[in-house]
């Protein structure tokens, strides 16, 4: 099939395109009352990753056959002359691999690839999602009526199985590219194939409704020639099926310019959630900031004014294009969207090795990349990165989205966990910097750029002042080179060099001494240092004979080849010693080390959630009724990190007397029109479930996800006075398995009166149950069962 959304690149940057939209148009889009965002669910408040799952290899039994998405000619093996590959996957965790026609890897091993059609591949990917905090996967689904349809159908089942196995959610994301018969085909595909998967406990729900995304309406490319009418009809059809519908829309959807056709605003506003596309729109941090100011802020306001959830696309950057800046590009994009207040994040993409914007594990160096194939590895800009680095950034970004990590523009994720391989070259080049102060337009970053004439200068006032660089990982630092601009007059600065492995506790590497800068020797001072393990190098300046401020034009840091001492032994005996609805307490057996253990890190997936010096820790800021998996690593004085302990998984307690049904999976004996069962748990008092008419008995039920203590239910009808008083004869039933139900509250007439809020509360002897069913046998106000809200409480 044709390459779809991935390669459409707008030619106009954010600021200039926005100028085409008039002030009147902007004010119009931002008018109207604001509505509260939807409550947290499987997409709101969550990290969603786009999942292609479209790679195939000969011999994997996939119906489509051949090297699907690995080669331009899928019937010939991928090679440098026949390839669609931009990034090379890290193949170490795949059980099955398939030989290619690429040269051997740099380490001499055969160049092999994975097949998405292998269940083990999908399980591996979803295990990574679980370990690194990816909550939900949007499974891409292109025109299934063509030759890829049977393979896509099978992949849906494989994804469903993996999501169930690893506690992740998934939903169907239709891409309408080149699907000219979409309007009728998409309905047939949903009703005859895909809707069956919503019965899975792993199928994503938002506001109690199954989630569906439609990607591509309104794009200006010829491959999506649809007019607004058919598109709006499809959106409303899915909503009538009881679905929560996400729109994958153009970047410039609100203005109807650039990548968006005009006249589609009613279509865009019909979606429950809007997710604008961003891949290839920005290449630098500065361009991301431009989009934030000129596009995202207005998008968010427009959505808030209309009660539409906003799920912006975030991306790690094109590895082949050199956009990633060793993680700083990705973190800036996440930071911008979290400070915006976005309802969720859509990461593009999880496994897109065809375009280089994947976050899944990727070759770290040329040693694990085909030799001479001109494929960039993760260390392409000279910074050593672990293969899971972008998964770890995703985990930290998810924690920031959920309020478990303070909002920070500074990337907290190191490129390497533990001690990186011996490094060569200037470790400070292009790295993040900070300083005690800044004078004029002379920021700290000038000292690590490639311009020897730019410089950092501190603010005025009394000395000392300091400047600092984050090397991204701990290194055996042993040499420092400091420069001033070549044309400056001679001066001496008094400098102390300090180092730290954590950015908070600094030790002196070289005591205060005179650094004499002389234009006759290029205004350069080189110092050999006592080899010290450090990630953060700080230069503290106590005086300057040439100017009443600290000044640095270039700082270069180098590491020796000294191999650090051995890492600590792996912590053992990790156990859960206590838990609440928002915290988990852990304990473990101490590690040993040849130079002494200095502390431990508790990790959730690849993310550090607690750092302690003892052998106990409490992790707080967690969500109620949620499963978490933890491991512990030990660190020594040299900055070495041990292997991770065996994992423990624990589910936090329910919030104190919280509504256990909110946003949970629902079913019913029947429904009419769009009045689906999910309406009773969506938090909207005006939406409701209605059964088939004149066909009692009828029932609606909610799955609480696991067996819980239940002692009270609250039943509501819409509060509007248009809903006159009525009495429904109903009972409350419970089940632990969804098959055999017992009576919790016997059948009786229950009066719903608008004068008292159209609400009925039923308390009963507490019982363990997972499924709560409301069975209705009569209604004096309408010949059907009706409920707008079903709340379930422990007491």
C-alpha cells in the first residue's frame, strides 16, 4: 500500500502559517463556554502509543507473505539497495529472527529482523509497554478490504492477547488513506470484525465507551479526497454505536490551512477527542516551541471551549535526520504538551523503524547495526544511549503527565543506566547546561556550542559564580579544556572544578587555582584531573582579573579509559511490606560491593521512583486500584549500578469509598439508538442507557475489574425536569465470575423523583463481587429500563 500519513511534510513553519488566520477567526474558535475535561480513563490521563505491528518475513505464516514493510520489493530480502528501513531494531530479546541480505553487523553477527506476526514479538513489545509505562496502544488499521486484510485481522487478535497478558489497553485506529470506499466499508468492518474485540478486558474505554480513532479526515493530500459530509456521517455513526471517537486530524485543523482542507471544522468538532498530527512538522526544540505558542495553545483553548478532549502527538524525532539531540527533543515535546494541560499524550510511534521515529528498543552503536549500511544508531551524535532510552523517557514523561513527577523542562532521564562504555571525544559538546546567573544575552549553553566566539557570562555582583554541564551519564572524567574567545585580552580566573553523579551532592575534583588565559596561546587552558566518576561537572569561579564576572566561551570535558570497579551485587528478597490507595512500601536484602554501597533506586519499569540509602522505601503518588511492578538496583561510590532485583507486582487499595464503577466496562441485555450501557459510568449526568422497549425484563451491568467489597449502589436518571417522576421495579445482583449471579437487593419499586434529584440509593450487606447488575422488570414512566448513572461503593 502507499505510504500514508508518515511522509507529508508541511513547507511552512508554525509562525508564518498562523499569520494566515485572521484575529476574527481565532476569536470565533475560542468563543463559547468551557467544559470540564473527561475523567481519567484509558486515553484521558494516559500515554497512548501508535502501534504499527506491520512487519512480516518469509516463513512466519502471515497471509500477506514476503518481507512486508521491511523491503520495497517485499518478495526480495531487505538489503541496502532494497529497503524501507531507517532505524535498526535491537534484536536481543526476540526469540525468532529472520536473516536478511544486509551485511553482517559491526560485531560480525548476522543481520536479522523480527516479524510482527510472531506472537512472541507482540508479547515482547507489550511487555516493554508494561515495563515503561505505556498505558494504551492504538493499533493501526488500514483498508482491510485489500490483500493485507487477513493479516491485519490476525494481528488484532495477537495484540488483544498480548494486551490482556501484560495488563495494557488497546483500541482500533483506522487510517483512511487511499481507502476510497471508506464510508461504507468502515462500518462493515467494525460491525462484522472489530467490534467483537470490545468484549476484551483489554479493549480501551473512555467514559465507559469503547474507543475508536479515525485518522485522516480533512488532510489536504490527494490520497484522502473525502468531502466533509461523508466524514461527518461516519463520525456520528460510530458515536451512535456507543463509541468514544478520536480524530487523528491535520496539524492546522483549526485554521483549515496548510495540511488541512477548508470546511472541515464541523467534522473536527464532532470528535470526542482531537489528536493533531505532528510527525515531520518540527526538527528542532525551537520549532517545537514555535508550534506550542502558535498552534497548540489555541488548539487547547478551542477544545476546552467545546468540551472536547485534547490528545496531542509527541515524537522522539527522526533518528536518521539527526533530530533527536540525545533525548532533549523528545523531552521538550512532552514537557510542552504537559504544561499545556493536555488530556493525554499520543506517542508516534512505538515501532516505526521505517521512518526513524520509533521509541522501541533500537541499535545502540554501529556494533549492532549492519556494517557500512549508513543506518544511524542511537549514539549518532556522540552520546552513548541504551537501547531502551526512549522507552525510559516515555516512562518519565508519563509520570510527569500524571503528576507523579514535578513539571520540569530539564530532562530527568539519563541516556545510560549504570556505567556507560568508555567514552572518547568531548563529552560536554551540546549537553544541557545551567549556571548560577546569566548576564545579558550570554547564556550557559554558549559554552558547549560549536561557536568559539560565543560565551557565557555570569551576572554581576560578588564572586563566586558557577557554570555546570550534564554529561548525560557518569564518566571517568580526567581532563578539562577551558577557552575564552581568541581575540580577548589576557586575564586570570580562579577556578575550582567539582563533580557529582546525581546533580545534588558535589565533590571537589580540582581545588581552586589560577587559570591564565593568554591570547598568545589561544586563550586556552588545559588541566589534567584526578580521574573521577562524574555525570555533572561544575566550574566554580572565584575571581576574574579581566572583568567583574565569570566568563567561559568553551568547556570541553574528556574521560579516560579507566574501567570503574565492579558494580554491587543484585539486591534480593524484594517484598511488599504495606500499601494504601496511593502508596506501596517495600523492603529488600542489602547488596554488597568492593568499595561500598551508597544507595538504592526503586524502579517502576525503567523509571526511578525512589532513591534511598537504606533497604526500605515507600513509593507514593500512585493511583488507587492500580497494579504496579517494582524492582530495586544498588549503586556504589563510583556510580556503578547493579542488575535489577526480581520484580514484585502489587495492586494499590481502592480509594476511600470511591465510586468503583466509574469508567469501567459495561454490558446490557439490549439498547436503543445511541443509548448504550457505557453511558451509566461516563460521568455525564445527561447521557443514559435505555433498553429495548416493551420487552421486560432488561438489565445493565458493570465489571469492576476484580472482585471487590460492595455495600451500596446509587442509581440516577437525568436531573432535567423533562424527566418526570417514575417508578422502576428493579433488583441488584452480584457475581464474581460474570456467569452465576446472586441477589444483593431484592426486586421492588424504586421511585425516581426530579424533586429529589432523580436519584435512588440502595444499601445492603457488604459482599464480594466483581460484576454488579441492575435488573429492571417494570417502569411507570417508559416501557424500558432506563439509567443515566450507576455508582458502586464499598459502603
